């Protein structure tokens, strides 16, 4: 609590003076009754016992009025956060080939294990070069022959991370394949719809929305080439470009791959060509203003996400709000009430005879 006019309290210094002057005036007006001198004994009644009450009420009323003039106030403050963030759809290839070992991994990790770890660190941060995407709206789409929404676009990321960790590469041959075009088209449609829903949110006058979409992004991770689905990846990229969506592509296991084979001269590592359609991934990124990142090993995959993290920044703004609550009214009412009681007693039960 604070006082708008604290110097008004200096008036309280005058209260003892007012009390002294009032007592002097009353004593000068008091007459000694001859009857009391004759009888020698003066009976004490309740009226005499509380004859000081009106003066005390008057002083208390003045004190309360001074307190009201000082204008006590209580401050009520709160903070609101306005985020200009990204709407990100992570499009994850879970075709059977993701079970293969990725070069440079510790203990022979699969491409799937390394990719899921990089995905979750991009979302939550890893305490190193990835800080996490707090405040952003992120969704997850997984695909092989068919594309499915695993986690809808949301600013709460725990369900997405949990869903990503439960993903497994496709085992069923009937679902084998890599439908990159279908997955991109689904991701673009989800982002477009999210933008429309956010734009319809109601905002109080004078306040910024809690969340605004600064830009829309698709992060595509795949280790193969488009060989399934109904929509061409190039058509999906054109649709994304039309809706203002950038596509970042990551080729998992891109570049030269090495396998260990038995030869007459012993076991040797032999280079094999990559199955990643790097030309397609470069074209998709270039079409929409994004970038392509080859990820031949776990370190380069982490670096790819770090580069995306640096390229796409969110803006979080915190606003402080405060409101003053006036507390002088109860003091003023109490002062008037004491004055009313003092006048009532002075003119009835405690009335003085001149």
C-alpha cells in the first residue's frame, strides 16, 4: 500500500492541540453546583463516567478524515506475455530404411534413434547449441507410404516429445515407401489452418495477442527418395510457397555411406552411394526460400538443427500491467459515521446543560 499525498498526515500533529483546547473550553464552561457543596457528596452516574466519549469520537473522526485525505492506494500488478513465434511442422520419415545404422554413431545407432534424439533436442533444447523452441507452435507428421499427424500443432511440447519417442520405423511391407509429397502437402495444410485459427482469436482492446505467427516452417527429415503417394513433392512445395511456408530439408545419411564387407584380404569398409535424393531436397528448399542440410552422421544432424534454430528466431515480449485501487472511501465513510454518533450522543444522552 502507498499514499498519494503522504504529507497530509502532518495534520495529525494538530490533534493533541485540538484535544487540549477542547478540554480547556469545557472546563471553563463547567459550573459548580451549590447543592453539591451543601451535600458534600457528588454521586457518579454513567453519563459522568463517559462524558469524554464525544470528544474522543470527534478526534477519531478527524484522524480518519486526515487518513482519507492522504489517499491510501493499493497496487495490483500482473504480467502478460506476447509471443511472435513460429508455427513449425516437423515431417519425419519413418520408412523401414530408418532402421539402418548411421555412420559415425556410437554403438551402431540407427538413423531412427539419432533422428528422434535430434528432433527432441531441437524442441526442448540440449543445454549446448540448441536452446529449445519455447513459445513456438510445433506439430509432428510422420510418413512412409502414408502420412499421419502424430501430434497436432501446439505450444505445449511435452505431448509431441512423448509421441516422437514412441515412433518406430514401419515394419509392415504394405506400408513401405516414401511419400514425401503427401507428407509435405499435409504439413502445409495444417500450417495454413493454424494461421487462420490464430488470426481469429479475440484480443482485449489495448492488449497484444498472447501468440502471433511470425512465420510458418516445415522441417523435412528423410533418408530416401519419393516413391509413393499421390502428390508430387514439387507440387507440394509450390503450394507451400503460395501460403508463405519455408521448407528446410535434412537428408539423413546423405553423402558417402560405408559398409563393412568380407574380402579375401580381410574385412574392409567399402563406400556406397547414398539413397537420399539430394537434388529433390535442394529443389524443395530453394523453391520456398529454405535450406538443405546433408546429415551423414549424428554430429552433422545436430548441426543442421542448430542452423535452422539460428535462422528462425521467435520474439517473446513481456508487458507489465498495474492498477491502482483507491482505499480512501472506507476511511471517509468511517469518519462521517463517527461524527454522526458524536452529534447524536452530544444532543441526547450526553447533552450538556449550559
